[in-house]
């Protein structure tokens, strides 16, 4: 299961777009190219909105930064990192670099679509993000027909065969980049970005997987750590099995909260939380044998499960989940399929970004685990025991066939001794990066300062909690750390 706030941010953007009257595009503003260090900034030309139409925003600037493909051969082949920037609107402190998660999420697309969520920080910082190596515009990993792979359910008899085919296709289409993706190399890229934007210290906001990237950076470059926030923290040291089981528990907790809330407001899916779960399980299984037609596509069990998971990332999307499942049961699977498409990175024109492919490539390089058949079955049984709707082998199902060795200890080892304090945020109701990982990460860093959010959803800063927003903004803008073991109530 991916650990990303990209889904949360883009779902919010899509919902807003659906409920707001269209506004005319702003008049184009002629802008000259500007060079900062090794980056030539110019107007962005390839951004699209949630409706698939070109996104025009004069405040957005894009650029490229060449970095070594292989850091062991710094004078060898280069890879162009795609960057995006929104210049500070007030008295500038420097740049604040974002990674929104995944691994595999496009920072260029996400910052472009969700910049308003971080507008308060943009008063003092240039907001900067990037597509990490192996993602979209930065030599994105390609693996063939993603429609075919996304549609298969983890419970399907064809799942194992499809994962083997997926890995082989990735090797065929992206063999050159595969050995060089991964968190350790991305951390070195972050330091190149720091230099390119002209900062002595890296100011960084990592969300979800971005917390792992930030933690690895702080371990490798502790003296270069500026103001760091790691929100929706994960523990890089966990095994495939522990990750799958812990996330299965997290999504079960989120689904139970959704079902309870649904019933309290007269639910179309059942009269009790238990009935809601049983109803949904029965429906998902029925789709494996009888998918729901959606135009020239089908809502399969795998895609429906993906749509449900996507909606559980944020409490804001719970009403949409109820409506989407109820409609699908009546033969209209469009809404649930659209939610699945948002999660997998399928665009309105049928093409995909590289979220699903980059995710697998980075995760498999970051871990030396290559599970056996017995290991996979063990993970499936363990996830089924805690969450009947999420029986699967997790990342292990694909990494067992991955064509590149995964033995990168630097992607899992965390110890930022000597760095400036790092704010680590964990949410008690976070389904994708469960709370228990946050204090573990803070302890491993040695310089971590914990902030606990008591509410639901993946990512505390985007939860709507004024307490969390105030604490993080105060730190990033003024340098004042949260009090020790600070806690914010649910929004």
C-alpha cells in the first residue's frame, strides 16, 4: 500500500473543482527566464488540472536540475530533475522544499494543484517541489499497460502471474533507471536542490513517504538540516510483513470510523457498522465475477477496492465514499472508478502518470527483501486476520520478482545525531502511516520533536486542525518548536 498525501491533496482539489463554478483563466503574463544556481526557471508549460485541461497559473515556475544518474560515477550520465517553484509573496526566508509522498508522487503536479493549502508558508518561503528520480518528468519508470495491472484484485488467482509480468515489463522499458532510483539517491538529489536554490541549510516539509526521505537526508547530511517537518511519519526500518499488517490495521480502523459515522447519519450501506462492512465485502467479491460496466471500461473488484482505500485517506471524502459505493451497487460505477483512477494516477485521457510504477521501483530498491511463496502466504494470512478487505501480500508480491537487487541499507538506517531539531508529526487516526511509526521515527532520529494529532486522516497539517497548522507554521516561519510531547485535539 502506498503512503502518500498526493491522494489526499488531489482528491480535495478534485472535489472542490466539482463543486465550484468555473473561473476564467487568468490572462497570460509574459515572464523572462530566471536562473538560480543550476536551475533556469521559466513558466510551466505541461501542467494539467483535475479535469485534464491545461493549468494556467502565472505564479508557477518550472525548471530542471541535472544530477548524476549514478552517484558512484559523478562525471557520468546525468538525469534531469524536474522542479517547480512559487516565489515568496513577502519577506523571504529562503526556500521550503516539499516531498508529498508515495514514493512516486509528482511534486510538480501536486504543488501546482494544491499550493493554496500551503499559502501561509508561501508568505516567507519560495515553495519548491520536484519529481524525484524515477518519477514522471524525472526519467519516470514505465511498465507497459497499467490498465491491465491496476484492474487485477490481490485476491485474484491471476495476481501473482500479473505481478511477475509487471516486473518483467518494467525491466524491459526502464532498465537503465531502475538501479538508480531509491531513497538514498533521492536524498543526495535533495542536497543538490538545496545548493541550486542558494540555501545554506535545507528547509524541508516531508509528508508520508516524504518523512522517510527527509529522515534519510538528515542522517546523511545532519549539518545541512534547517527547519524540518515530517508529517504522517513512517518507520523506514519495518519489514514488508510489518508494513502490510500495520497498514491493514490502520485502514480497518479508518473504515470502522467511516462506517460508524455513516450509520450515525443514516447510511445507504447498512443499518449497523458491521452490516456496512459485510455489505461492502460482499459487493467487492461480486465484482471479480461480474464487473460493473463504466463506458468502455469495467469496475473490477481490484479497482473498487482501490477506490475505497483512496477515500479512507481523508475524513472529508467519507460522504463521497458512501455515495460512490451505493451508486456502484445500483450499476453506476463511475464515481468509484474515478476515485480509483485518482489513486493510481490515471488521467482523463487514459494515460497514466508514473505513481504506480515509480512506487514499486523505489520500494523494491529500498529493501533487500525478496520473499518466497511461503512468505507471501504468511503476509496474506496476517493481513486477512486484521482486515478482511485487505488480504494481500503488500509490497512483497511485486518485489519478489523485481529485476534489480534491493540492498540499500542507507534507505532504512536513520540517525540524525548532530542535526537541528526535527518536528515529527503523527496522527492517531492515520490509516496509511499509523501513529505508532511516528514516535519510533522521532526516537531513531535522536533529534526528533513529537507532535501528536488526535484526529482522523492521512496527514495532520491537511486535516483542518488549526492547532496543528498553528504549531507547524509557527515553527517553520518563526523557528519556535512545539512544546515537548505536544498534542492537538481532533479537528
